[in-house]
């Protein structure tokens, strides 16, 4: 068993229990023994699907199943062309799905970090470089700036050590570390300052630590395991297509069975009846549906990939469109993940640096107070120039960038005031000091924690003069205000000296300059994007592990909370514990909360469950290890490609390669468009297929010549049905689609209204087909084959014109999303060309039983086809005025 509660123990006691030595580390034999005992230092991962798994998933579609059965039966009855054509449909559908998902997996692989991490370890008294996977409890590791920590470990020594733990805890700023024992056993990870954790990064300083937990026993391993255990919801589109497919399968079975049974009871040949039943099954199932749905989703994936958005599974495109709650991490997602100077407190004023509506900064820039605090920021700073920003203290970087932003040149200032002495930052002193040579003597600058700095000062620098600092209550209140709003503060002081400073004299009789407050600011484009979500009926909820005050401040800046909102508007993880939070057994008042702070990975996961239990489709945006369980559980998990951890990318459904929050808006828009397109082409395909079934069935019932033959039905389904449906799937959607609320998660693909219009369109096409059959038979008295051909062409033209029924009665018939879709016109032209080519090529015409028709006979087919469109439009638009009818 790996070490429990190591933060409560002395390093020497831990080393003793693990057979290690704090100076020499583990012996080679003991390291091998521990490796056998505890296993490799590896955490469970969600590996990408293999090619075979991707292929099998494409076959998991009820419509594919029934098409396979129909193809096998067609071949059994020696209808070779029918069977072969159906298998081609199946092959096309699964090929497109396979290619698109495989490309997504390849894109994900390209984002993986290559190579094996290496850690500096002491073993048998020697410093060696070991693979991270070979670390074991008891190993002594050496840490320095830039290292990615490879295991959980108890610090033995810490010299100005700070670690960025945002990937694990959500804290936006690096955490200072020390070696002091922590007593309470329930101390949260965020307060275990004598520990370092796997997956976090050393920002400053040096340290030595003894490994206490590796692999699945580490904090990262436990969170990843929680993510694996979280059950993923089935995508809404997958549910709805499966439901629709089941309805179609039952309809097909019932129709085919009725035809076979009633025909046999009338004395027809059983084999012939079974063959006819298969033909009707072919007519009932829209063979083009799997292809069109797959291509529509694939098109959505391709459009998003051009915007640097990787969709790992096609159904995720549509799920984005159904999302009505987005839970998002704060650090790096809503913010820049980069500290910036936000506020200045000088002797006579507070200045909001990031508030672009104020011109106060321009006035303050000309004051001596401002100049001296900027000089202190540059000179009392361990970051020397921009090229050294990597893996350095974020606050010091922010100070230097602020000085450059204000027009100062740090390099020139350092040359003018060369440093002669430095008192480095110390966790106990909580300050650093530097001394500099000037033309008239010496300057000492000090920066650090406010309470430590102000206690060393006896004067305040105000408008170029030093005034007494007898009472600093005003400063206390102003600093408390910044801290309350979540800003990280640094206080500054200075003094002039005639004599060369010493360690003892540097910190005596200082003059207080002021305080600088820093914040990881909100991204510039986030506020506008959240407003788009609000107009689209999508609720955005911030769920972060960061400080409540910081979370509130960012929420105000991006418009989630009103300005100067009460801090109790932020619900913390501690509040959730008091409420007995466990998933759906939560106070429903929390549905109104938009900011959760100090939340653990378990609480993030439970919030996702809670929203799902309350019938919401939930998107989760996160990039840290602590987000993994929630990303896994959410209906749609979204992470960043550049900044996101490998663990987050493994479980997410969507990866934003450019890390832009606004890309999610594009993805949601595309998801809504995809669903709208799917609904349109499903209505189109089903109404066309209904017309085929009714035409054949009613013609047989009325003893009319057969309007369609089996191969003609298959031709219609694969050509005049599929190409227009594909074109509908390419549509760009309504312009105001992001100004409408998201549809209900329970809303099926086919609503009651859609079923009614489908039946209406199917009946009007059937009327046109039966009309021309009856007219040709009873009035013109033509041959059955001629009547069949005229009915066939009527159905071809009527189905092509049926595409113009799809926009619905609320849109302009002349100018709408269909009539302005260039793909629709291309599909109509292509379908007419293929049909006429089949008619003109003798061998194809023979297979389809097509013979020569006169111009007047073809003209009649066109007239009857147009009549079906006119009647359908009149009925559906009149129906709008009669509530309850449509």
C-alpha cells in the first residue's frame, strides 16, 4: 500500500517506512523491489479506438441491419441487381463514417505529446535520469524550474519553490511550497503546501522530494480512474435515429408480412409473394438515409475542422446543437491563463488598469508615485527580459509586461540602476529586496505580501513626498477590497541611502509606495460569445476550482454576474458539502446558480449528473486533469488542443485546436444546422418512400396497372431520393438559428407536425401518380408498360419537386434556405440527367423496364408532378390558419 496522508508526516518517517534514505535515495535493488510491488508509474488512459472498433461502430445501425437482410433475401431470390445495389448503399454509408472518425482519431494522435518524460532521481547516492514510468514510492526526486512533476511526493527541501497546479486544482496562480507538517487529515489538495503532485509544473525555485504515490494511486491517477468509471450518455442523435429506425423496421415488417399473408390467402404463389414483400420492404426503408445522415454529419465535421475544431465522433456535431447548458472551467478557458496587472493602489487613489472606459490612468502616469512603483516593479524582479518568461513567476512577468506596456524600457532602466545586492524571496519573510547604485547614492526596493511590507514602513510616498504612516487602516481597507475581488496583491516600498546597503539596513525605515493587484483576465471575445449563448437560450455555468473572489470577478467581467454582485452568488464546494450534494439529490434552487468555485473533480462530475437528471443536454469545457471525470460524463466534452492536458484530450468529444472559446459558438451553430438539415431530409425521404408504398399498394387494391417495379423503386431510392436529400444535408441553415432556444432533449427527429407534413406530402405525390395511372388507363387506354413508365417519370419529377416543400409554411416559398441552396439545384439537375441517361441507354432502360414515351406523355408526367407540389403547398399553408390541423 502506498503512503497515506504523507503531508501529516515528517519526510524522515516516510523514507523509513519505504526503505529509502533522504540523502542517498533508494538502492537499485530496493527500487526494483518497489517497482514489482507498486507497479509502473502509469495512469489509466482512454486510448483512441482501433480501426476495427471504428468499423464495427459504423455497422451498429438498425437501418443497416434491415438493409443487410433485404440484400440477402434479394440475392436468395436471384434478384442480383437489387441485392448488389443495396450492398453498395451499405458500403458507401459505413465507408464515409469510418473515414471521418478515423481522420478525427489521427488528428487527436497528432496532438499527443511524444516521448517519455524523464525525471532527475537520487539512487544509491548517485544523481541519475530515470524514465517517469520507472519512478517508485521512496524515490528521491530533484525539482527545478520547468520540470513537469511525474509523481506525488512529499517535499524534503524547498527553495523559493512554486508550482502551477491549475491542471489539477483549477488555481490560476502558482502555489508557493514549503516543508512544514500539516496536521488535519482532511486538508484538501489545494492546501497541501508541503506536497507536489503528478502532472503539475514547477514554475520557480528548487526542491527535493520523496515520492509517496505513483500511477493510479496518485491524485492524477485517481481522477483519471473516476473519469473512466463515469458512464457516457448516448448521443441524443444516436438515440433519435435508433428510435426512428425501430419505427421504420416495425413498419417494414408489418407491411411485408401483410402483403405476403394476404397474397397467399388469395391464392397467389408464396415465393412470388415473398419476392413482392421484399420489394415493398425496399420501398419502405429509405436506403439513402444512412448515407445522407452520415454525409451531413461528415460535412459538419469538415466545416468545423477548417475552423480548427476536431470532432472525434460524428454524432457529437448534432449533440452540440442540442446543448442547453454549458459548464466551463475558468482558468485558460474563459481567461487568458496569464496574469496581468489589473489595479494600482497609490497614496491618493485606486486605478483600474484594465477598465478601458476610464482615462484616469493617463493622468496617473505622469505622477512621481506611479513612476517609482513602476521602477520597483522592474528592478525588484527576477525576470530580466521577455525571452526568459517561460516557467517563471507569473506575477513578476505581469509586472514586467505592465512596465513595457506603459512605455518603459526595462533593459535601459537596469543599466541605469545596476543591482548590487539582492535579498531573495523567502517563504517566511514573504518578500524580496534589491539594492541599486544611482548617481547620488543607493536605492533599495522591496516587494512582497502587504502585511509584511507595511510593517517595515514608517512613511508613505505621496506625490513625490514622504509623509508619516502612523495609521494604515485606509491601506488595509483598500487591499482587503482587492483581495475580496480575487486579485493577487503585491506591496512595494523603497528608500534612498547614502551608504552601501547591508542585509540589516535594507529593511529598515522604508517608505510605502503602494500595491499592485494582478488577475488572470477574461479573454476579450468571451463576453460577446456568452451573449450569443444567452440569445440562443443556452445557459453558461462557470465551474472552477479557483478562489471564489477571483471567480466572481471574472464572472462580472464576462457578463455572467452583474457588476458588484454579492459574493454569496458564488457557490463553493464547501457549500455543496453542507447541502449534502450527491448528484440529482440537490436543491433545485441551484439550477439558477451560474458560478461554482473551489469545486473538486467529484463535485464537477456530480454537477454534470445533476443537470442531466433534470433533462438538460450538458456540454463541459475543461482542459485540466481535474476536469476529466466531468468531460467524460457530459453529453459533449470539449477541451483545448494546445493548452489542454493529454488526459482531457483523451476523454473529450471535441478539441479546439486553436484554444479559442469562440470556436464553440461555431460548433453549436453547426450542430443546430446539422439537426435541422437531418430533420428536413428525413421528412423528404420518408414522404417520398410513403408515396412509393401507397402508389404500389393502392394500385394493387384498385386493380390498376402497377406504377412501379422493384428495380424502379430501388432506382428512385438511390437517385431521385438520395441526391436531393444530400443537398438538403449541405444546407447552411436559417440565418437566425442562433437566436432560437435549443430544442428539448426529448424532442424526436420527427415531431407530430413533421409526421403530418410527411403524410401530406406522401399523399399528394401518390395522388399525382395514381392520377396519371388512372388517366392513362381509363381515358387514354395505354399499354400497362407505357402507363408504368409515365407513372415512373411522374414519381421522379414529383419527388424532385418535393424538395421545395421542405422549408415549411412560415418561410417565403420563393426565397428560402432551400431555393438559395446551390446544392439543391445541382442535385435536381444531376437526378434529371441520370434519369434521362438511364432512359436513353438501351441496356439500362431494359433493366428498368423503360420504353419510348412521346413528348406529350412526358409532358403529362411533368404536369401531374407540378400538381402535387401546388396541392401540397396549398394544403400546408391553409393548415397554418387552422390551429390543431397542422
